[in-house]
C-alpha cells in the first residue's frame, strides 16, 4: 500500500523540513547528518544556460555535490576540525523553505517532496550578502517511525554560482 | 594632462614593483586589487598571450558549440560539419548583437535575433533577410560580412586556446618547455582526455592572480590552509608537511610543483592507466615516475590556466576511503580588479572504466570546485587577501616572497631530466616570483602601445 499524502503526512513532512532548516541555520551539521538514511544521495547538478527546446540545462555528469552519506560524513568531519577556515567565523545563513509539495513516493514507505529554497548567506562584515535559489526534489523514507532523507536533488536557478564557495549545505 | 601624469605614476610604481620582486623578493600588495592596473592587464596580458577556452571533448560532434570568453570578449567555439574547430566573435557583424545566447548546444547555424542575419558555424554569412530591398539588387558582399574569427586559434593536446594577438608566437612555442611537464597531465593515455560534463562556474571576490600564483607552485600553504582535510581523513597523508619535499619548476612563463607518492603507487591510478602512462611518456619522464616517485601536482600556464592532479578520499569508510586520483583544469577568468569567475573542469582518460571515471569525478568534487573541501579554504584566503589589499595604505605594504632565496639553489644541469629550471624543495617561492616577474614584464612592455 502506498503511503497516503494526507494532512497528517503533509504536516510530518513539513515539520521535518522546518527542523532540518533549523539545524543547518544553527550550524548543527552533525545532527543534520543524522537525518539522512544510510543509502542517502545528495546531488546538485551543474546547470547550463540552454535554449528552451533543449530542456532545463541540468547536467547528468557534472555536479557541485554528488554525495553519499559517507562523503557527507567527511564534509561534516572537516567542519568539526579547528581548521575549516571557510566556515570559521561561520557564515550566517537562513534557509527559506517554501512551496512544499508532497506526493506519493516510488516505494511504499517513501514520499516525493518538492520545495523551493532561498538561501541567504552573510559573511564577515561584508555589507553584501549572497543568495542562492533552487528547487529541491527530496525523497523521504519512514524508518522506524521517523522520516529520513533518502535522496535530495538540488536544482539551481543559477548557471554561474553567485557565492565564493559552497561550504554551506542546501 | 592628468591622464598622462597618472600613467607615468603607474608606470613608475610598476617598475619599482618589478625591481622589488626580482631583487628583494618582495611584492607590492597593491597589485592584488588595484583598478588602475586592471586595464593594463587586459591590454598587455589578456590581449597578448594565449588563453585557454575549451577542451575538444566539450564539442565532440559536428554542430556542437560552447560560449567562452577572454575577459569581456565573447566567443562561440564551434565544431563545423567537417569536424574543424572555429573560435568566432559572438557578435553579429550587422549591429553587434550577441549572436548566440545559449552557453552550449548543437547548431549548424546562428541566427541573429535582431534583424535575422544568419551565419554558418564556420562563420560564413549565409542569409540576410530582404537582402535586395535593404542592400540593392546585388545584395551584400557576404564574404566581407562573415563572422570575425579570433585572431588566433590553436589546439594543444585537446586544449583549445585563442589569442587576441595576431602576432602571438605559435602555441606550441608559447607552452614550450612547459609541455614536458603538461605531458604528465595530458598524455597518460594515448586515447586522450575527456571532460566530465560542463564546467562548474562560480564568482569569487578575489583577484585572478592570487589563484594563478597559488597553483604555479605554492606547496607551503598546504600544511596550514588544508589542515582540516588532513585531520578529517580526506587528504590521506601522514604529516601536514607532506608537501615539503618535492621539486618546484619554472619553464617559460609557466611553472609547476612535483609531489611524491609511495613508490609504485602512481597516485593510485588504476593499473590500465599506469601501464599506458609508462608507455606513453618518454624515458626521462618515466624515470621520474619510477625512480623518484614524483609527479606534477599543480601547475599554471601563464596567465590564467591551472592544472591540479591529486588523489583524495571520497568516502569515510570502505574502498573509496583511500586516495582516488583525479585531474582538474581551471581558468581564473578576470571580471574586474579583485573579482574573478572560476571555470573548473574535471577530466578523465577516455579509455578508463566508467567506474573509475565516476569515482575520479567524485574525488575531484569532494576536494576541488566550488564545494571542494580544499578549494573552500583557498577561496577564503584569496578573498581575504584581495579585501585587505584594497586599503590605501595596506596596498603600499610589501609582502614576503623570499622563501628559498637564501639557501636553495637550482638542481644543477644534468641532474634533472626535464627542461626549465628545477628547485629541489617545495616550500620555496621561485615559481611564484617567476609568475610575478612575467606579469610585470607584460605590464611594462609597451612595444605595441597601451
């Protein structure tokens, strides 16, 4: 039986996403990592400015992130050292997650979730901020009564990133 | 008058800056972020030298094209129906409209949206709407109004370069002695290299020269800048000083840095690539691999193309927790003083297994590119250097480029198998000083006017 996408499911998914954004904005990367399933995939393809007839321009070869739980673990470990200069002092981020759409997933214990993301990033005393805009296509799986992130695909609205590095997660 | 005085002042400042880096090993910090010299960089460097635009494998099929730039000059790099490559100004000859507005694609023709002039991907003008009404019964001389090609275009081992300078020396000669070192990146397989998809692109408030000088030979920064990746087990080395021993090279206008590897491990390349590497490279190159167990790690081809060859862990556990090798080529594209766009490609041997290609690309992503755990921290440094150099007085400070000057001598001729000049240490500034000397030589060279 497929999971229903009732108000209750919607509310659980919504709460999960709000909690996740809070963890990222509070720099609790280790806790954030715990939200992923062991077989998680975390992808952010390169986007190329193409003609309309050629589709949306997302590459299926080149990525900004092509991660598993194991490679995200390495990234989080690095942030936990005293030497991750790119995030110390840390960026001040705000993950604005909107337009939450929940549909049935491919597996019976999964849901397919689409959200819009606006990431505000401020660093140092620079009066200018960086903004990254994207749609996220998530697969959430219920494991032992808890929602977990099985897969995230971050679909950027940029063909050239307008931030100096990706030491933050989307 | 004000303009002339200003120009004279800049000239004098640059002359003193050149003397200082050459004789004292000190660099005027102003050059990290100074608007008055940016125009000179465009005119005397980027309009004079060869600049890398694209790899052949980005446009493998007839009709394929990509858009590329030399600073603000936009080019369409095309492959025509005969398989020949063209580099054409992305500008309609009629009213100067940007002809192609898609960054990549496949098309035999480019049609200007403004009045509809249509060109073949060779640059030939094919169609002019209402030609007779507009230009008389004889129409327009289509040969005269073809797209303008870049003054020069040449290909080096699959790398497509262009130059705005019609009198630039041949590319092979420009790369010169550096070719011997580039072979380690470009000729490991006789099948050649291919890009893994389109390049990452991102904008950094940092000066292009800081990245170029870092990549030409800065082995010294790794023990501090990249400490987090050593602690986290991404960079699988025994000591933070892993890059202390090695060889720094200057060759022509260019340079590179060698890194050691465990004898017989060849950066952990799979056996197939190791076999072809040992077969394709010449005897002297193979001697370095086999006897000395060293290989070029990073390199810069003047002015703004860099290479990095490394091996890093991809996963926290399992097979990919060991070092997986990769190659990246990048362009530090100036966007103005103190600002650049980075273009970063990952390349793999065409005849490697699909599994290796995928893992190699993941090793690159985990460490370099916008999200790379090493490049993130490089970005922090280069942006910070650029920011503080903008100060009126901090811009007058002289910075230390003297490492090695007092106690390191070049390897004597006959004891190093490669061309150029080799220095037997990596925590030295010879290649970086060479970069800045080359840079000042260009800025001060007014043979072709300003």
